């Protein structure tokens, strides 16, 4: 039986409403901080879609007021489950913007686990949005997605920590370094770290690593440098080899 839920968050971003709107209401903007490859048709009734590793999720734009409000909603599935997103923007003095996000809908039988995952994930995503708007304003990121299975969450964390030359435990401000065949070296600072994920910011990208309780590992990177051809294949090979 589906279960209703709602998550509401608010953050202040050091960017104008126009900059925030470009980041949350256009495909290239969303690609630069959220998940997967995205597209948004700029009108009420338009299509909004996200593709992560060949899995495409589509929704309908239900509100479109440039610089102020965007809302989307998926169609209910056979069990009645659906997702709805609302973004509300308010400009403040000094060129900053207050962004309020409301994520609601209906979840399935294991709704508690799904809800906990969504609730813990949103602060991270809003942090990534802030990193993007602060350090890469006006630039468009190339999204990179990779997935692999490890033996356990603990094994994955240990493997990633060692491969990126990070301390244990991983802490904000720690320096990450790695050689990825076919790509420039990764060299940057940890800007987010919790038990499930961490993020590294370099001069040309935001690199996030997520591990689930069973060892499932996801990477959502956003690359702003000139050498991005083949990046997704290179990172997928790197992750598969590391956890293989």
C-alpha cells in the first residue's frame, strides 16, 4: 500500500535568482549538480526527464514561473507511487537567493527505507548545488555516472579511501589524489563527508561517491574542464576494477 511523504528544505545560495533558476530549471544546469543527464521543456505541461545509466524517469512540468517557481510530477505507477518536486526561489539583498525545495509523493511498502534515503540525500544535493554556484558559476558541467557492486559498504569505503589516498575516517578538508587511466589526475579537497557518501572538489570538477548498505556504489561527477571525452567510460572502468 503506498505511503504519503513530504520533505521540505530551505537554503540560502550565494547567487542571483536568475543563476539559481538556470541551475534548477534547465537540463544543462541540472546536469551540473544533480544526478544523471537531464532535460526540461520550459512550459507547463512540458516534459522533464532524467537518465541515469540508461534508466530514464519522466515527469510533467506542473508549474513554470521563471525565476520564482518550478514544479514537476511523475505519473502514478500501478501501485499508486509517484514523485513530485517543487522549487521556490526568493531573491535577497546582496545578490543571494533563498531556495525552498519540497519533495513529496507516495512511496511503496518499504517506504521507511526510501524516505530515510531521500531525507539524508537532499542536504547533500543542495550542498553540491551551492558548490556549483559558488565555484563554477556560469559554467556547464558534463555529468558522469558509474555504478558497481562491492562486497559490503565497509569494503567499498575502505577501497575508495585507499584509492583516493584519503584518511580514515574521511573528513572535510582532506586532500584526495588519484590517477584515472585516460584522464587528468584527480587532485582536490573533500567538501562533504558522511557515512554514506563523500564529495571532492577539484579545480575542474565535483566528484561524488555514494555507497549503499549492501555494497552498491554509485558515482555522480560533474566535470567542468576541457578534457571530458571518454570520462564516463574511464570512471566506470576505474570503479569496476577497484571493486571487482
